C-alpha cells in the first residue's frame, strides 16, 4: 500500500507556499504524482439583490480573476520545478457557494488530498469549508497542514487518536502508508472508561495488533482528560512525544449547508501543531 496520487488545494493566501512545500515533500517521499488545483470564483451577483451589473464589468472581473489564478499556478509550478518535481497545475471556475463541493468531487479521484489550516489572522470561511469538505464529503482521507507549515514529511513520529469509532478506524487504516515510514507510533485513548466498550477490555490493544500485522510496532497510551476537552489532551500528548503527524477520525454533520464539526475535531483543527490526517 502506498500513496501514488496526491491533490493539494492552492489559493492566493500567504499560507499556500508552506502547504505546497509540504505536498511536494510528501510526493517526493512516495514518488507520487502531485496535482494542484485552484478554485476560482465566477463573477456573480445574486438576483435577489436586485442589482444589475453590466456584462462588460463581469467580463473584466473574470479576466482579472483569470490573471490572478494564472500567477498563483505559475508560482506553484515554479516551486515544484525548483524541488525537482513536475506538478500538474490547473484551475476550475466555480460559483463561490460551490467551492467545498467542487473540491470534494476532485478529491475523490486521489489517494489523499492536502489542504491547509486557515491562519486566524487572515480568516477565510470558504477555505475552512473546503478543508472540512475534503474529509467529510470526499470519501478519501485528507491531510491538513498547519498554517505555520509542516516540520517533517513523511512523518517520523505519529500519534493515533483512538476511540474505537468507525471514523477512527477509517483514519488509522487510511494512514498506513504514512505510518509505514515512521520511526514510532503511539496509540492514544482518552478516557477509555467512558467509551462504553468500543475499545475493548484492553483499550488500543486490538489496533496495535492490527498495525503489528502490517509490520508496525505501536505503543498504547491511555489518558484521563481531567476536565479538559479530548482535543486538548490529544494536542498535549502530540507535543509531549514530538509527533510529526496526528491521525484521527473527523466528525460532524451537515446542517443548513454549514458543516458543524465535533468538539475534538474542531479543537484540533483550530490549534493543530502538526499535520493531521482525517478520515470520515
């Protein structure tokens, strides 16, 4: 099992370069094909606003958007060339409201999609929705890169957040190609007593046995939250062991077309210190 076909989301934000660098490092580590896609907004004024925009104005806006996209794509292509990797770069015209669905559709054709954590100083709701849709709607795993960048890819130390759920099982198995390149794997079970038998009498032991059959040795650690959120415990443990990667299930549900993520997932995505592989 390996990663041979990767997709990275690119945009004109300051965090894009570090995301692309992480994607390049991963592609080189797996000798994989890397595609970079930019979603470009179609100029549009909702009819409900009752405002008429002349066709030439919309056309000029489209030309400006096209030029901006071309500059971003060229910069990504050059970044790949500098690293000795030919990146397939392209853009797709999409209505702004359809960004998330469009990226999820594209991600279905890849082994792994790579997206970025939004810099809180910039704030970008559309980018957040794209990142969430990547793992919630695509049926594929997603690697989210912190806005500060990734320390080591492929990773050397990995932490699996395990609660015995379907989502966590998907994530652990989807992460096998990455885990195979690590030097150490830690399975973390937070508050095992509250998981109502989902992790068995020996929390984490069955997952460790599964990984062992793939040639991986994993240490199982249990931790009490002590009133903290599970996400905070995961982040703390990842920091303590010097993890380069966190693996976890992504939780949430759609409500009024807005993605509402589970507490631990949202906490990790808000404060992630290292890349996080998420599956749903």
